[in-house]
């Protein structure tokens, strides 16, 4: 028996050695850099590996993590306003300078790879990658950051810039229009019950981009910050503004020949030890002028699991009720099913379109990050399906192709934007470019400037007045109709714009 065991061990060693040789040869042939990358990854240790799994795998966007607004996950609030005793502690290795040099070289290599593989640079009209991949966050101790903040509103807790993604809450709101073609289809559908199906699919599609985004959070806009997105290919014009700081409120408005879309959103979020729950407050509105429809619906709760360890993932649960405020012919109820330990089918949704008497006309089912079907499981039509993810999306913060394009700034657009536009924000731009130290310095400077502006307002007993939105009778924020007019005449470059950074 001893001889058999010895022989078996020898055979296993030979098999393992041969497999290592074959793997090394294969890797070297396909990409010499990959061998170096693998050796670097192995040397970083298990803790780093788990951290990367948390960041790159997730299973889910409100925007979006610590101040999540789904924006889902992103609390458009402000880490910008931090009390004196709110702070973070990070565990920085002694080899920080070496790590930074290694990261810089790796960032440059990956950017060059992106250019050579696509045949065009990242600065093309519609880029397919970012200037630099997301940073390694294994040296940041989330426990040190959060252990003294259990039960607090995390929008008031300072976070290191590495935990951000190079987009902000206003841009996250624009992401909800990635599948705006569903609204175009609704605008050309005479049957009111079928129109409601498309509206329901659009409401679900807003959550899809969050699936790969639980590892980071969007930047919080400062008061008065704006963002515009004009997509001629999709036929809509979008603009947004941070209209309130306490409480943090982001408002947006979009129009096309087929629809109008607007909402203001704020979040309540709490850290409960191993997870964080984000409860959005606000209503989403869509009008279809062709039918005089005015649809309105709420958002569901989002929860990020495994905040401190393991694979971080996000789920959305609760009910969305969609009503047509101008016509009670039908309404829709969508249920985002909460995951259970004994149920492997996570991220499921089910719903129905009902007539005014409550009779079900259409049944809906699917998964919020994949697709939505109308009909029964044996006979159904796919109403919406999520777009495929870009190549190497894990390196680019889990961004969809639509998200990769949101922070682009070309020369033609630059001259038309107000200086308050998010794309001019230096901390976010530095993070996108891989300059972590510069991003952190600029982030702290911008936050301090906001505190100083707030102090001036308080000392003079003044309130901030948003430029492009007004508060309606129901306390929601709606467009005042001036943004696009001012953009055209006289143009923002000829106006006095607030200095935010």
C-alpha cells in the first residue's frame, strides 16, 4: 500500500508539472504580459484576490455603493459634507510607492492594448474603454471605515476616492435612459395595454447596469453641479442638476420627439454590518404626447451584500406600481423578488398589466439584469434584453458601453457646456485617468469649497437657488425650461457660471 501511495504521488507530481509547463507555454505564446500579470497577482496574496473578486464580480448599480444611488446606488448627497469626527482609516502597505509605479505601468499597458486591439483610440467618438483601469482597493480596510458608523447615513461618512467610480449621481440618472428605445416603441403603440408593457420594461431596464457595479460608488455631486447628455443617435436631450445639499436631491429632465422623462431622487441608506440598504424616495415620470399619457412610478429598495468580505453583490426588491395619471384604463405592478437562501434564482421579477377592474391582461416575468418577457413560460415574447457587456468590462468598473461614453469630453462639446458640468470636475477626471493621488487631493479641495460656500449662505441667511429646476406644488423638482434655451442663446460661455472647483 505504501508503494502504491508513493507511486500515485509521483504520478500526480508529474501530471501537475506537465500541466504547469503547458499552461506557461500557452500563456507565453498568447500574451507575454499575461505571465507577468499572473505572477504579480499570485504575489499579492489571498486578501487581494478576495478584494478583486468583490470588486469585479458582484452581482450587481442606484447607484451604485456607499452613497449609493442607483443610482442606484449613489447617494447624491455628500460625502462632501463631513463632520469633524467622520473619517476613514486605510491600511496602506509599506510598498505604496512601488505599488503606484507598478499600477502606472500596468495602466499604460492596458490603455495601449485597448488602442491597438480596437484599432482606434479611446478618444474616438464613442470610446470602448477608459484611459485607465479601475484601481486596486485591497489596501483599503472597509471595516476601519465603517465600524464606527453602523446605523449612520453613509452619505455623511468620508470615503477614499478609490472606492468611487469615475461617474457621478447625475450621470447615473442618465444611465436610466440607456434603453430609451422602449419609450420610442411605446410612443408608437396604439394599444394602451401594450404601451404599458413597454413602460414596464423601461422601468425594469433602469436597474440592469447596477449588476456589475457593487464594487464602487459614484461621486456625489456638489450643490449646483450639472450634467448634460445629448444623444442624436437615440434622439433625446438630457440635463440634470444637484438642486439640494441637505437633503441631497438630484433632479433630471430629458426630452425627445416621442417622450419626456423627469424625476428627482433622494435616498435613505443605512449600513447594517454586512450589508447596506438603499431606499429611494421620489417618483419617475414619463409622458407620451402622442397619446397624452402621463406615467408615474416609484423605485424599489436596493441592498448591497457582503460589504466587508466575500463577493459583493447587489439585489433590488419590492414593488413598482406604474399608473397612467391621465387614463385609468390600465396599471401595472412589478415585483422584484428578494433572494432567499433556499432559492438559487436570484434577481427575478414578475408582474402584470391589469385593466381598471383588476383583471390581468398581460403577465410579465424575467430578471432585472437580463431580460423581461410578456406571456407565459411556455409561450412568451421577449420585450427587453440587456445589451452585451463590453470587452474587459471588469477593468472598466463594470461599465456598460453606454456608461463608458457618459464622461467623454470632446472639443466640440467642451465649448457648449457650462463650467458646472460634471465632465469638468477634476477629481472625477483624475480618477478616470488613473491619477489616484491627484483625485484624492482634488476631491478634498472641492468638498472644502462647498463647505465654504455653504457657510457664506448661512451667514447671510440665504438659500441656494437652482438654475434649471424649480420646486412644484407637490415638492418635487421639475425643469424650469431654461437649460436648452440658454445653451443655444447666448450660450453658457457668455454667462456667469458658479465656480464649483
